[in-house]
C-alpha cells in the first residue's frame, strides 16, 4: 500500500506543487467549492456559495470557462478523496503492525 501511495503522489507531484502555492484565502475558497460539490451542488451553485463567503477569491466564469473550472474542481475533489483513502489505508496497516 505504501508503494501505491508513493506512486500516486509521484504521478500528481506537479498538481500538488500548484496546490501548495495557493494562499490561505484561496485554499479556503477552494474548500468551500469542494464542500458544495460534495453536497451534490452543481459547479455553478458551489461557486456562488463560495463567492458569498470569499468574495475576494471568487472566480469569474462564463459559458466558455465553466466546464474547465468544473473539471479542475472535480479533479481536485477526486485527488483529495484518493489521498484520504490511501493515507487511511496506510495508517490502518501501520496501526495493525504495532498492535500485533
């Protein structure tokens, strides 16, 4: 499992570096958008919700850019979900080794 986690992290290294460059306000805005998506809101509704909380960070989207923005946030959501699952699985294996 550790190899799988390392492989995934290596394959997403560039994306992760981009994420690390975000300001705290950008992270908060992104997290708000992701929260909306996890509640099964449309990307437009999730963006509107996040913009109300973080108006300075709000993205301006139109019919030409909404799909690209949606793709980005879907990828980010999946990325976070995969990392959480891999980290949980890795953590569970470590805990099992220490309790034997």
